[in-house]
C-alpha cells in the first residue's frame, strides 16, 4: 500500500491515523504542496483533482480521505473498524466526522486561503480571522453534540476510536498551529490529549513524518 501525502496535510494525517489504528502497513510518498508537486503531471495522473491524500492499494487508486477510510474498513474488516456499531452509531460517527471534514476543513484549506489572499486581496490578519472563525463555529457545534451523543469518552464516540477522532485530531493540530484559544472546548481538549498519547496517533503526527 502506498500513501501519497504531505506531512502537514490534515486530510492525509487522517488517513495515516486510520491506517495505524487498523494496524495496516504502508509506504509513504511525500508530495510537497508548497512546491506545488500536487499540480505536476505525475501526481495529476493519480488524482486529477490535485489533492492529497491518494492511496494505492491492490492496483486501485483512491482519493478523498473519508472515502479512503471507509474503503479500509470494508476491505480490511478483520482489523478495528472506524465506523462501527448499529446504524445509528454509524450515522453518529459520520455526523461528527463530517462536521470537521465537510463543514470546517474545506473552507480553511490551502487553496481557499491562497485564493483569499491572491485574488481577493485579504491580508494576513483577515486570513487568520477567517480561518479561526470557521474552526470556532465547527468546534462549538462538535462540543455541544458530544454532550448528547458522544458518550463517556475517552474518544469522540465512547470508548473506541472512530472516524470522528481520525478527523478531529488533525483539525485540532491545525487550530493550535493557527494560535486558537481552545479552552472553550473542554471535551475536545480532553480527547486531543488522550489520543495524542497513543502510538497510532503519535506515529501519524506531522512532527513524526
Ligand atoms: N476532501 C478532501 C480534501 C483534500 C485536501 O484538501 N487536501 C489538501 C491538503 S489538506 C491539498 O491537497 N491541498 C493542495 C492544494 O490546495 O493545492 C479529502 O478529504 O481528501
């Protein structure tokens, strides 16, 4: 299995956590986003969208981190499942994951920030305001929903890691990097602290790449 990733890409970070939690071994091929290697022909041949992560497995080429994680669950059902339980549990896990992957991350990713700066002439301070706004809105919703559906911890959804943690930890890393005050999200802080002490998450962390 080959994972095309970039150490700071949170979508790729998700897949690294997922692969580690599932105990699957993989090789990594770094695609330097700052040098725009994702816009060069060899990478575009793998993913015409020009985004990491891309996973090659059994001759298949897959993109989109959530699709990759769900593929891994179905292709390797013998290892820990990331979306598990009754239909309602699965819907709840996806619901938490999608708050991050669909409602926070897309408006804060590199190409959106670049567009804001280069096309709409937004300065560094306004960019930071934009970035922090969407994370704050999403984290507030998450913190609230964890109270009603999250269970007693230590993970987002009860006592097993899931797709929700796979999405939360990289987004939390980004929030810290962009100097957010995260004290308003005590449950998220607790989950982040807990997960970041586990080897599967440590090995996936950008600093370990
Ligand atoms: N929805 C996609 C998002 C992928 C994505 O936005 N990847 C970013 C890094 S986190 C990327 O490759 N950005 C390159 C660019 O914006 O040029 C997924 O979940 O895989």
